[in-house]
């Protein structure tokens, strides 16, 4: 087993374990911080998929953006919200069981789909030009963004602006009229 | 009269106008009580009179106008409705509308301030409308409808002051007795229709009409369309006569008329003079050709008896209006008797003159009552303002009323220079002429009538002397208001001979009599001079006796305890007799019926009820446990299904998601395995 | 060289964990985190397949766009959660059941 594989499965295990803990943990603040770990290890896995730029973006946006946003949202909002968040009741419930069964069923379906498909031998995978570890993906992404994917890029930028305005509008304090 | 000439259609329209305008008055009931409504009603009455007068001028002694249109059809039988304008109907029209106009004008003052004045004008309008409709209708069916309307509106008017018990009782009495007459008329109607298949008055009773052309062969009454035993001819005649008896207050159905005095005096005047009581005589005139000798005999007997009875009762009455009421009954007896002896024209003649002087009598009495009533209220006294024993000396204070009442009284008594003299002589002379052709009881008829006429002179003289002569009891009483007095003056002029004939002493010159076919009785010249002289002298004698007794008050009076006095004063005890003969047995029958109902009918009903109870209990058990069980089971099932389904509609997004994904995942897992 | 199917298995497990969070958590923020897991599982697939698409780079490009969308979604979702809290005084999705009949 090569060191590459050892590292990959380590990060894969880290991702899944941390995600599992995030999902099962009752304490919200802890689960949010564990969410960091999941995101980081995912970013590591992106690297193993030869997508170093994506990995960096993932870290920058999720850790620098989403998580900070979440934490700020909790910390800056009033104490009632936080206390209300803490006081979520625990215990196993029928709905947990139902959700578990559905999730497992879904996992089963996905597993069967993946297992039954011989992905490596698919024609377009076989014939495709693979990215090699020495390629400059940032260069490629930059060219693609400005040529082939210019329209989606602009659309996403407008979308981002809309989300920004929308979030700001929703979160503002309502004026007492 | 010849100046005016209109086409038949126009005249028909005029007669309809005469009908329609009083009907418009009916709508015044919609307004709140206001005095100005009277002017509307008077205007309507005036238009009606003008239209009637035009029709009268154009039709009297000219061609008969008969307009009709299809009314409705039952099977093959077409019923028509229309108007018939001949001498009889146009005379009645002008009489009815004229009298009603005068009564309207009079009522304006007489009824002033009454809280229900809007109802008064409306009822009065309805009354005139019904009477005019009765007069101009050409179909027996229409006549029956208007006949009922007359009865109904008289009920409303007699009971106008319905808060008084006596008034509502009197109205009920009038209505019920009139119903008896209505049954008679209806019976006659049905016989006529069964025999002749038509209600058309012209076809039935006109010259060469169906009644004339029907023949009697071997006791069978044969008409062109049907036949029946001859007894039905008499029955039909009786039936119509019973109708006339009730409306025209003939013995023994006369008792409603004196009680009808409970209505306002102006209404009494209208009922007595022109409208209601004349309807009976009018009906006899319409169906005149139908009567056979048997019916004529009955008519004569009833008429003469009524005339005599009315006069004798009037002798001792003390209520001023009751005296006049009985005098009306008596005079109606004259008319009916005249009809019976075949003096058709004379009867109508007397009806016309009687309309004026009787109206005048009532309106004058009304003026007296009105003034006394006001005097009583003004001085806050308590006495019966209709009792002639409590009056006296009013002649000096109320000269117009006094003089006009004297004229009317003279006309009633049959003194010369009045219309009443002419018409009464016409009736009496014709009766003498008729009686000379017969033997037996028919010889008596004219003598009874003469006796009645003398009695009439006496009681009316008694009334006049008691009211207007003697010592004045009420200082400061005044003449009636000018609008009432004017009506009295107009009526007084109409009561004189000048209206009906240019010759004050002989009725033969009268234009009214010339409008009708003669009685067909062989004339005896001798009666034409003797009868008037005898009757007049007798009447004057009676008046003088009355003057001695009542005006001079020299102490000579009748004993008030005597049998005859009480017999007369209690109106021959007829009310008591009716009470004993009809009311008591009916009450007893009702009592027995009640007991029968209570014991037997109720018993059966209760038994059936108990049976039903048991049955229903069984049904209840079945229903509760079997039917309800099934129904409830279905309901419970539905409820549980519903509750189960409700759980999916929890409102929680996660539940929805779980449900949704369960389906999706379940579906794909199933497809995978299958 | 890691086989493609391993990436896919990992992403499938991550997706199901996110789904479980969405379906069961009694807290809107944890539900949001579950959604993020699911999006990240998708991104992981994009990236894994993107290795075989050097010419157009579609996998990596759309992975980028998806990250952006996820970030924008989080921002808006958090604003909505705050408003929901203001309105209902709770962010427990089990208690917000105004859709009930």
C-alpha cells in the first residue's frame, strides 16, 4: 500500500467519522466545529482527485466564509436563540428510525448502483484524457472560466450578488412602523 | 239629452271608468291616515258620477249596449265577461254613483279626525266599485262575484269601528246572514247553468231569451240544451229570491239591517239608500223573467209581510237610526211586493225615489247625531246621543237639517209634492189594480200596504216631532257644518217631485216609469183618483195625531207596558226566536258533537296512536341496533381511515420528506429486486 | 492512483449522512449542515470525475460553481432561520407545523 493510498483512506475515514459525529452530536457548537474537520479532510481528498485549486477554494470559502458566517450568526444573535438551540431534546425517536432506514436504503441503492456499474471500463472514461499530477490545473481553470464557461461564471456572479442582497434583506432588523 | 252621442265602445269605456275610479280609492289605504285623502276619494267618486251620468244620458231609452269578451274556457265551455247597459243598469249606475258622491262629500266632515280615515275611504271606494260592478255586469257569474264583494265591503264598513264589540258583532251578523243569501244565489246560478249552459244575462233573460223560449211540457222544463223536472224552475226562482231576501233585508233575513246601524251613519245611508239593499231588488229585476206564479206568490207574501213588520217595529223604536233602519226594511218590502205583483217598473221607480229620501233621512239624522255628539263631548255630558226621547226642539237651532228632514219625511210618508208620493202611489194603485183580478188573500195585499203606508206616516211624524219640536234641551247646539248642509239641500231638492215628474200629483208622467215596460195589469181609472186621496188624507191624519201626541205633549201617550208595545219594541221577538230556533239547537248539536268527538273519535284516534307507539318502538329498536349499527360501523371505519391519513398531514417538513423519500426509495428498492 | 469507485463510495456515505441529518435533526442549523454534506458529496463526485476530463475541465469548473452556490445558499438559509426564529420563537422544524390542516 503506497503512502498515497494510506493518506487517502486516512482522510476518507476522517471525513466520514467527523461527518458521522457532526450528524449524531447533540451539542450544536461542537458539531459546528467538527464540521471544520469534515470540510478540511474533504479538501484533502480533493487534492487526491488532482483538483488542488478546488481544494484551496473549498478551504477558503467554507472555512473562511460559511463557518465564520455560521458562528457569527450564532454568536451575534441574542442569547435566547442560543439557549433555545442548546435545549433541544435528546433521545431516540420513531422519526430517527425512519430517517435512518431511509438513509440506509438510499445508501444501499447507491452502493448497488456503483457496484453494478463497471465505471473504469465505461467508454468515455477509457477514451478520456486524464489529468496527470504534474498538470497546471489553475492555468486550465483560468482559461476555461474566461472562455468556455464564461456564461455560467457570469450567471453565478449575479446569483451571488442576489444571495448577498437577499440575505442582508432577510437578516435586517424590521423597522417599527 | 240628445246632444251627447257616443259609440257603444266609448260608452263601455265610460262605464268602466265609472267602475275604475272608486276602485282607485281602495289604494288610499296604503297612505297613512290623513284628511287630504278625502279629496282624492271625492274626486274619484265625482269622476265616477260624471262617467255614469254620460252613460245614462246616452243609453236611457235608447238602444241597449252589450259588450262582452271571452273570459276563460273550461273544456268546451267558453265563459264570457262583459257589460250590459240597459235602462235598469244605467239608472242604477247613476243612482249609485250619485248617492255615493253625496255620501263622500258628507263624510269629509262627518268622519273628520277619525284615526282610521284612510281605511274608511278605501272601504267606501271598494263598496261603490262592487255595487257599480254588480249593476253593469252581463254575466251571472260576474254578478255573483260582485255580489260577494258587496257583502264583504259592507262587512268591513259596518265593522268599521271594530274596536266596539257591538260593531264587530253586527258586522259578523250581516256577513253571516248575507252568506245565506249567497248560497241561494249560488244555487240559482248552478241551476241556470245546468239548464242553459250559459251565464249570459242577455241570452238568458233578454227578449226572446232562453228562459222565455224554454217550454214546460208534461212537467218537464225543456231548454234548447237540457231539460229537468219543472220543480227546478221554482227552486231556481226561490234560490234567487233568497239571495235578494238576504241583501234586501226581507223577512225573515232582515235582522242584520237594524244591527248594521253600528257603522258610521254615512255608511248606513249608503247601504240603505243606494247600494246594498238595492242589490236585492236589482237582482230580482235582472232575473225577472225566471219567476213562475208560485215564486211570485211567495215574493208578494214576503214583501207585504216585511213592509208591515218593518212599519210596526219602527213605531216604538227610540234609537233614531233604528227607526230609519226599520223604515228601510218596510220600504224594501214595498218594492219586493211590487216586484211580486208584476209592477216591475213601479218597483224600480220606488227604489229610485227611496234612494234619495232615505239617504237624506240618514244624512240628516247623521247631522243631528254628529252635532249632539260634539255637544256632548264639549260639555262632557253622558247621554245616548241617538235616543230620540232625549232630543227635542232642535228645529230652531238646526233649520237646514230640520227642513231637509221634513222633506224626506214627507216623501217617506207619501205626502204630495214629493217623489215618494208619486212612487208610493204608483205601487199602491198598481197593487189595487192587480188585486181586483184575484180572490182570496191577494185581495188583502193592497189594504195591508195602505195600512203600512199610514203607519209609516205616523212613525216618521213621531220621529220628526220628537227630535225637532218641543222644548229645547241643549242650549248652544249649532247647525251642522256647511259642507254637510249643502249635501242635505241637494238631496232635499232631489227628493221633491221635480226630479222624477213634472206633474206633482200623477205618477204616470214620470220619465223613470216610462223607461220600463208596464206591469201589464189592466188599469182601473177609479183607483187613480180614489187611492191617492184616501192614502194622503190618512197620512195627514196620522201626522196630525203624531203632532198632538208628541209635539204638543198633552199627556196622551201610549202605554209602554202593553203587549203590542213590547211586541213592536222588541222587533216581534224575532231575534229571540232565532236565538231559540237556530243558535240554541246549534249549540246543543255542537255540544253533543263535542262529546261524541271526545269519547268515540278521540278514543279511536288514541287507540290507533297507542298501536303506532308500539310499532314505532319496534322500529326504533331495529333502527338503533341494526341500521344505526351498520351506519355507525361505516362511520367509525371512515373516521379511523381519516385519522390515519391525517397523520401524514402533520405540517412538518421532515415528515413530508420522510414520506416522500420512503416512497421513492421503496419504489427503487422494489424495482431492484423485481 | 485511487479508484474512481472509492471516491463514489465515500461520497455516497457522506450523502446518506447528510440525508439522515436533514430527515432527523431537531435543529434547523443542523439540517443546514446536513444539506451542506449532501452538496459536498456532490462536489466530491464532480471532482473525482473531473480527473477524466482534462480537455474541457467541466468537473472542476462545476465543482467551483457548486461551492459558490452552497455558500450563497448558506447565507440565505441562515437569514431565513433567523427570521423563522423571530416569527415562531423556535427553530425546531418539528414544531413549525403551520402547514398542518
